[in-house]
C-alpha cells in the first residue's frame, strides 16, 4: 500500500475501526501474536494511513489480549 487512497480501499474491505462515542479513541486489530513482526508493522502503517496520518495521532499503544499495553513512539 503506497498511498492514502490504497489504504482507504484496503481499510474499507478488511479493517474494522471502533471509536468511543464522546472521545477521540480508536480501537482496532493490528495482527496476531503468531504473525511476524514485519507483518504487524505493515498493518500498523496501513492503520495510520487509514486514520489520516501520524500527525493526527497524539498517542498510540499496542497490546495483546490480557497483557499490559506498550506505548508506541510516533
């Protein structure tokens, strides 16, 4: 995926983004623990493009189910 348009096309068909009603919080799945790190990184890049770019994101955290979160540097 090389552009925001490609990310939009991909996100519309393959990605679910949940948001909070009164807060600018986004919840989505970036991958599974069984995936390679490179695959998860590519998935995260697509998510950032689908949201509108890293300039719109103040903070980002990554976690698996039942584990503590890790703050990502943007």
